[in-house]
C-alpha cells in the first residue's frame, strides 16, 4: 500500500498508520470500536453535547508553531487526522499522576455520573494549553459546547480556575514530532469503491472536482459529518479542503478582508470582529468552540442553510464570493448567490475559493443579532444583520438581512427602501416593523411559529434602534447572560 494511501497521525507519542479504512469512519468510532479506548463518550453523535470532545495539535501555516484545539470526534472523519496529533482523556495522566485539569476536577467535585466528564476535561485541557489566564467569560465560552446533566457547572468552573494553580504539566516538543509525519503529496484513500482525497493545493483541488463533479466537498465536516452519523448517507467520493493551505489564510488588504474558504471560524472570526465589533455577539454564539475550530466560513456560506448565521452579516456588508471551476475564477455578490432552499449558484465541480468582505468606510453602524431558545450552542430561530448610515439624524443608507424567515437568508428590500431618507425615529422603526411582514412570509417549525419569528425580528429591529438612538454613537451591545 503506497504512502499516499496511509493515514498517519500521532497518539500518545506513537505514530499510528492506518490503511484500507472506510473514509467516513469517525474518529470516535475508531477510538471506541477499533482501539477500545472508551474514555471518549458518545452522547448525541451530532456535535451538540461535547461528550466526545478530543484535542488535536497541528502545525500552523508557518510550519513550526503548533495550534491546539478541541474538536468533536463524533463528526470528524478519520482521514482528517492525517498529519496531526490526537489527544484523548487517556493521554493526559502520566501513570498515577493526574494532569492539573484532572486534579482540579477531582478536588472541586466536578463530576457525578461522569458521562460528560472526559469531554469537559478535554475542553478544559485545550483552554489550559492555549490560554494561561482566562477570565470567567472565556471559561464559560470554552465550556459552551459541553453539556452536563447532573453536576452543574459551578464546580466545573471552579476546577477551571484551580487548574492553573498546580505546577504546570510538562509540555512535549510537539513541533518536531509533527514535522516528522508530514507528507509531501496528497492523501488518496480507496476503500470498497469509495474514495477520499486530501489535496494539498488549490489547483489539485480544482482538478479533482472537475474529475469528480458529484463528489462531496468536505471542509470542517460540521454539516457533512451529520449526513453520515444522522442520515446514514454513504458518501462515494469525498474531497477534503483542510490541507489546502492557500484556502485557509485570512488577509486584510487596503480595502477588504480576504478569507480563504477553508479558514476555520476560529481563525476568520476574530479578524472580522476586529473590523466590525457589532458582529461579536452573533459569532460568539455561533455553535461552540469545538465546532468553530473545525467549521469554516466557506462551509457555512456554501451549505446555505436558511438559518445559517453568517450570511445575513455578509449580505449587509455586500460581501463577494470568489468561485472557481477548473482554472476559471468568477466573482459573485453573496446577495445573488442563493436561488432557493439549499440551492445556490455553484455549478457542478465549482467551489467557493474566497470570501471578500469590504472594510468599513463611511461610519456605518453594523450589527448582527441572534435569537435562539438557548443562549449558547443553539441554532438560530432567527438571525438578523443591519448596516446603517445616518446623516444628520436621517437614514442615508440602510441594509437589513434576516435568516430564519424564508427559504434562503435574504435582504429585507422593501423595508430598506421604505425608510431611506427619513428621520431615524421610533415612529420610523414602527412603520419598518409593519413593512417587514411584506418582505417575509416565515414558516412555522419546531424552533418557532411563523408569528413568533416575525415578532422576534421586529423586536430585534426595535432593539437595534434603541442601541443607535442617539444618532452618531452606537451602544454596542455588551455580551452577557441577559438577552
Ligand atoms: C452542534 C452544531 C452547532 C452548529 N451551530 C451553528 C450555528 O450556531 N450557526 C450556524 O450558522 N451553523 C451552525 N452549525 C452548522 C455548521 O457548523 C456550519 O454551517 C459550518 O460553518 C459549516 O462549515 P464546515 O466547514 O463544517 O462545512 P462542511 O460540513 O464541511 O460542509 C458544508 C457544506 O458546504 C460545502 N462546502 C464546504 N466548503 C466548500 C467550498 N469551499 N466550496 C463549495 N462548497 C463547500 C460542503 O460540500 C457541504 O455541502 C452547527 C453545526 C453543529 C453540528
Ligand atoms: S457525541 Fe455529542 S458532541 Fe459528539
Ligand atoms: S456528571 Fe453526569 S452529565 Fe455531567
């Protein structure tokens, strides 16, 4: 079997090589069923509960720094581990000596039935390795993808604070070990007539997609993974974008934020929020750290769910998508990309290469809001975004887009047109709220009834007005527990 067909990764200092494996076997299945390494638990098998959380280390783009992040092993396919180090709850203790994260959980009584505990330990371990002095909000955020039904979060948060007081655990030289397992070319697996390709550059990716236009493009797998674990779909050919470094970069030019479609949300979001602080709440509440560590902005845009969170913001910012088919690239405004429910402008074999977001120019107030049943780690009932320019108290320009109100995320064009040029007043907002009913005919589903959705969006618009009432200053909503 050639090197190109061998998945190679590190586990507890050993190089693991796997050949001839089902390419959509999940990391969790491999751990529990093949290695019988059962510390990592399966709760939901859809990225929601965090019981399966593991940590991966990989070389950063500069080829020597190492990034460490928690991910959900239940929805990650095994070949995506190639070239990385995997750490599970069994990796942490040295003999009888617990890792400081584990000791702190013991001494703070952070576990009762214990089912969620390995997942919490691994989320805390990722925090321990990446943030030497987290505040309470950072600890809450780090744990937002882990559910505990019986202990309650207070002792676990106390453990998070205590874990730093022990003598620091020794840190191995991960960089050298990771360098030794890097491959030069692509990974190409064939098993039972099914294929998995992990190309290393965009030309090869484009060529493979031209050769296999019906293939499933896999980025972070936080949507695609569930097609396998929940819908039991058999994916015949999978092409993975995660090793194409030229699609994973995030650059800021004089005019725009230029995001490779395979950049993770964890890498892309801080750059977006730096330039548009009003998008902070929506991105902070986008899933959980393990999902954002794997999931990409390109995947969110390409998946095009009507309740996806990023698109409303990208629409009001007039973002452009760069699409590529073979050697040909074309640009399309995101506002023209979606045609119908889960139908977009991509042609067979074409992919999203980059997302361009213009930098702020004219003092616009930009804001996005998310409304969901749970504050953390929940899919939106509705999600809104606004871009407002005021001139002497009048609306010089206004854009608003909503997710959760139609078959696609869409701009509120009638509402936008109705208020431009008018004074930005309470009365104007009330008439805009009426107008919203002409822009959207929401559906009822398990998340909310149609009436509830419309009312939620109207109230979110009222809140946006309340925050901007003074005209020239905006009280940026401060993230907190209150809605
Ligand atoms: C527990 C959980 C919570 C979630 N919470 C949220 C949330 O709060 N808000 C939200 O919006 N979403 C949420 N999601 C959905 C998901 O995380 C996002 O849609 C994410 O951005 C998908 O990115 P990905 O890289 O994982 O995509 P993948 O799953 O790899 O791919 C998704 C789709 O996009 C296609 N695709 C990927 N990259 C490209 C490309 N470059 N060109 C063309 N097509 C491409 C794939 O073929 C597939 O059809 C959640 C998912 C889970 C499991
Ligand atoms: S098993 Fe629930 S997140 Fe993976
Ligand atoms: S300890 Fe029982 S679910 Fe958390």
